[in-house]
C-alpha cells in the first residue's frame, strides 16, 4: 500500500491536479536527477505514468490504473479532477491548454517543495499552509479567462498564483479582480483575518521579471492592481528559498530587520522607502522581489529627480538593475549566506 505522504503519492497528486505535468515541474519537485530518473522509470514500468508527446512538447500524464488508485484512495479529494468527465488529460488538448497545464504543474511543484503538508479542499478549515488549485477555485464560480494557477493560503494570508513563460506576462484587470473576489468568498474573513490579498508570479528565470517590468502596460496595471504585494518567484532553487522566507513571516521579518538596522527614518517622507542610508538617500528593501513596490519606488524617484538605493538578493540584481535608471544604486544580499544562517 502506497503511503499518502510518500514522494510517489505526492508526485501522482501533482500530475492529477494539473492534468499534464511538465518535465520541469518534475525536476523542481525532485531536484536530484538520478533519483528522479529512477522514480520515473519505476512509475512508467508499473504503468502508473505515461509520457505524452505532441507539438514538440513532452508531458507526463496518469494512466487509467493510477487514476483508479487515487480515486479509490481519496474520492473526496480527487473527485473534482477525475469524476464525471472532469479528467481533461484524457483529451488530445491544444498546445494552449497544455501550456497552461504545464504552468499549473510547475506552480504546484514549487508549493509542494516548500509545504509538504497534505493539501485540503476545505478552505474554511484553519491550516498553516493550504493550496487551492485553479480548477478548485473556478469550480466555485465563473471566472472566464483568468490566468490564475492556484491560491496559496499561508498563515491565513491568501497568495494568488500566476505563471509566465518566455513571453511577457499580462492579464485582464477586471477578470482578475473577479477572481480575487471569488477567492475572498471562498476563504472566510474570520479565518484570513486580513482584508488584502497578495500575488506570486512564477517564471522560468529572473529574465521574465525584467520583461514584465519593461512591458509598457504592466507597471501601470500593477500599480492599479488590488494586490498588496506582487512578488516574482523564479522556478529554481532561488525561488524555493524565497517561498521558504515568505512562508515564515517571523523569519522574513527577522531578516528584514537585519537589513534595515543601519537605516534611519525621516519625519517628512514623500518617497516610498524602508529608511535612509548614510548618504541620506531613500532605500527600498526588495528581497521579496515585490514588483509593485519596486515600480512605485522608481516612479517616485524619477518624478522627484533624485537618487535612491535598492537592496535585493544577488540573483535578482541583473534584472532589477536593467529596469532601474542610473540614479538607483543596487546593493545585494548573499543568498547562500542567508540559506546558511536562516534556512539550514
């Protein structure tokens, strides 16, 4: 009997929830290549997983045998994905649909790596970390064309998840506002204890964050958005580290306090900042890669025709630097050192 908290069971869950899982999602979930190859070979040999290739895209899908196993083991959990024709992996999907399925699988894989607690479909039950799939959210209301890939409820704070591939990311503002309203209706206010909602944008590399920032429509869309924070998360080990920090509010605030301990405040502030450096310049701490806050900081500095400083992780520097003008100095935090001191 397969244990429900085992890596194999979680992998089958990942594929089931996304319909078709990308090879990148598998590499995120199981970073060790040798272990990954052994596990996939075993699953294919036991006819639990099969490869599906079309339009130069390769994905992993569940076989009939594994679908029956999952549905029998937890019908309440998997009925949404497998019963009454809900299993859209059985269809010969278009490349657009398959790209979306792959994006959903990569989103889920990132959350699985950080939060191995069992996923719950009951959003009204308090839980440290719960993930609601896009399919689950949309089953509670009609939100056509939303790019939502899921909702991460962490410490009772909702994070709406999005995914961008090589192209620049953009969405229909009114559609995502309705999606946010639907999420709020699913998650009771007495549980969340917050009136705001955050967002995570997952992308292959930090290059996608630069493309979003360079898109002439995106900065205004982000500034006008209903999100309190809009953080970019690369689909790699650096992104895992960021999620680990965001998952633990106390840990993140401890790191933030260390980075701002040498900054001083000013009574009259007309520029968004986390303090002022020794040269009297406003400083923004952007280790969470909050694109909304970064855009506001740059816009205000440009409007005031003054200089400032951004503090970010070393792997974020290039993308942020290419967005900012010469009037903004970039200071970096050693990500390996943070891993060693805070996450080991």
